[in-house]
C-alpha cells in the first residue's frame, strides 16, 4: 500500500507567506458543472468569463496529479521573492452578503510558481483554455469549510491584499490562520479528516506537531486506562461495552478515579479487538513495548457518532488515514459486520463482540 509521507521542514523567515486575492465564487472554487461569472469583479474578463482561479479547489483538473495541484492568481507582476516551499493564503471578497466582507477562504502548501504559464483546452473559459501559474502539494492544500473574517488580520483597518495582486507576510501569519481555522471548526464539530489535514499543514509550516490540549489529555487518559483495563477479563469488558449507549453518562468511575466515558470505551474496544488492525492485523510497537492502534469512527464524531462497539473499528495508522481520507463507501452494515469499499478494494470487518 502506498503511504503518503509529509516532509518535515521548518520554514524560516526567508520562506514567505503570501496572501493572494482571487475573485469571489459562491460555488467554492471547485464547481465544474457551472462556472461562476462574477459581475462585481475588478477584472474585465471575469465579468464576461469565469476567472481561471474559479477551479483552484477542484483537484481533478487535467493539470493535477496525485501529489500536485495547480491553480491561478491574477497579478500584475509575478512575485519574484516567493521562495520554494512557501505558503499561499487565499483572500476573497464576499459579494453575497451585506458589506462585501473580506474572507480568508483557504490555503496552498509548498507553493511554486509555474513559468511559463500552463495552458490547456477547457471549454467555458476565455478562448476555451484554462490557465495555471502556481502549483502546490495536494495533501497540504485545503479549502476552509468555514471562511475566516479577514478583518481580524488587517493592519490599520486596511484590506489584506490589493484587488489585483498579493501581499507578503511572515510565516507566523500562516500559522495563526491555521490555528484559527481549527478553533472555528471545533466550535461546530470538526471532522477528523479536516482536523488531520490542518494538523499536517501546521506541521509543514512550523516543523512542530500541533499541540491540542484536549488531544494530550485524552491520550494520557487512554494510556492510564489501558494499564487499568488490563486487570479485567475480556468477558467483563465485553459485558460493559454491551451496556454502553449514546445516553450513558459522559463520566465514569474506574478504580476510584473519574474518566471520560468516551476514552474508556475506546480503550475497551481496542482490548477486545486484540489491539491490532482489523484490516491488516498489524500494530505499532511503542518504546514501552505497547501495541499502538487507532479507533476509527464509522459515523463521524462530528455527526454525533458514539464510542460504541458497533460504531468503531480498530485500525493501524495507515489504514485509519485511508479510511478517513480515501474514497470510502459503506456497502452494508449490521450488528455483526460492516462491509465497505476503500479506494476500490472491498473489506468486511467484524463489529460483533465475540
């Protein structure tokens, strides 16, 4: 199986962050069924034709590959100081709502300029051709599910970027934008795939793992529970798991200490599943000789998916990433098994507590 590796590189101040202005697109910069023509755009051609940046977050263009995606920014002058491995933050003006507020709508990671500009036949654009003048890594590029209010980041109340062009900022600006997007998404229930991707982008920008206080607390609690639960029999654990429902209290007492019920259930399920991946049977052996595996939610936590035995499968980190990021389709599910297709391969995983 192909494993995608995020290259660890710390970006010093010589690696610029660039904020680029693109025309507003209510279809999310990725709708190929109809191209949005912006009647309020400052560029004359965009008032007649869709801007080439209208597909900046459609990652299956003829240009794009499994690793690299291509986009476009309309600028009067090419940014000569843009270093390889830079980060590009996209800014746009929301013309749909009163006040036409500026928004930060997404990010490209490991950006490089494309020179000469790529051109391919593409019906619907001016001269029926699509242009690209920037490229970035697919796994480091992300359209924000919730756009950020650009006013928060403005200096002296000015807009972040000229109508045609770009503005340089230091790398701490990109770091703050990613952290703010994580926090905004958490308020509404962040998807695990969104969270993981933003953490990958954060690592690329800073060279550091994103340290979420709750993540650290949960990890520590699960390690502690793992040691405690090993004193109980599998039969005892199964009996307790069968009694867990979404209505079970969030806090439970174990060995005289209060723990989060979710963390306890995750540990219990891992123990019952033998602490190994239910697809490939592997695990990571930690330095303290423990088996490391992960819990994948069938119904995502953001959709109020519970930590119950029939909603969690135990996977190695690679298959967990593939389950969340890959083309995963649930074919059938009952109390005994779940059958799903993941990137074209069919799997059947046991859910029943045998």
